């Protein structure tokens, strides 16, 4: 078996996607392993969860740095110090400059709670409900300098219910995120998903179907 990819997970808060990635990486034959969890916020709840499971954790408080470049230089060095070769942003709430993004080009993933390119940015579920959209979802993509943009690796669709509030819809999309992010990481870490001409090319094995649609009547399949 080829060496596992070493993953640095960037968080800013709760870290539920970080947990789903770490759990997946703990399963047999997963082609990646967690090298470090880094938070830009000292109070991020996810840090304790990771530390309790023996995953190295680092806090790099962005407020302690005079410039974005200085913060990113420390972040970059910490990733290198932990042998990271693949980054997963998981609720990491800092915009990264072009210089950092280029250093990790095609080696940095992000998850976003909408079907990109629709609804980049914050408050996605509020905007979906306001606009009467009937199907939303989540996207894992390679990071580019523009916010919530870059070659798409995986998407899952989630039906919007008439009774939904931003909270209920967000909770359902989050469950889909927890399924989707490990799948996308597996595809990238195993070399089954690579970037060519700014789109992702797949060499999917037949037993790895992508969870493309989550019908409202069948939401328990994500449980
Ligand atoms: C998720 O909805 C993710 O898509 C977005 O931020 C949220 C982070 O949640 N980028 P968590 O910290 O992973 O629980």
C-alpha cells in the first residue's frame, strides 16, 4: 500500500466536520491520516475533541499577528512542521491570500454548505429559504483565491422542506456534509480525483458512488 497522505485540518469553532474526517481516517485502509488540527481561535471547541483523541493540535491566533501574511507564514510553517501534504478547511473562518492558496494549490480542500457556485459566502440557508430554492446541499472543492470557489470534488443534494427554518435545514445539510467530506478526501488522497484544466477528473471505482441526491422522504439514510 502507498503511504498515507498526511492531513492538516483547519478549524475555527465547533469542528464537527473535522470530527467526521478524523473518524473516517481512523477506519481501515483510509488513504490519509490526521497530522494536525490547527485553529485560528483559541476557544475553538474542536481542539479539545482532537487532543483527547491523540491528534496533535495547534492554536495560531490570528489576532496576535500584525498582518495576514505573518499569520499565514506561521500557519504554513506549522503545517510543514507536522509533515502535512493535504489541507482540509473545516469551518475555517479566515480568508487566505493568493500566496498561501498558491503554495497549497490542488492540495487544499474546503467544504461549503450550498451547491456551489450557488450561494457562496455566509448565511446560505437563510438565502436558500428566502429565494424559495427547493434543492440545496453541500460542496467539497479545491481552494482558489476567490471565496468558496475552485474545482468541485463532490456534492450532495438536500431537499428543502416547506417547514424548514435555517436551523433545521442547516442541521440536515450538516449531516450530508459529514458524509460528503470523508468521501471527497478519500477520492483526493487516493489519487482518484485530480485537477485538470480547472475541473476535477475522476477515476472512480464502481463501488464508490457519489451521494448525489438526498430525497426528503429518505433523509434517515444520512443518519
Ligand atoms: C459547516 O457548515 C461548513 O460547511 C462551513 O462551516 C461549518 C462548520 O461547521 N464551512 P463545523 O465546525 O465543521 O461543525
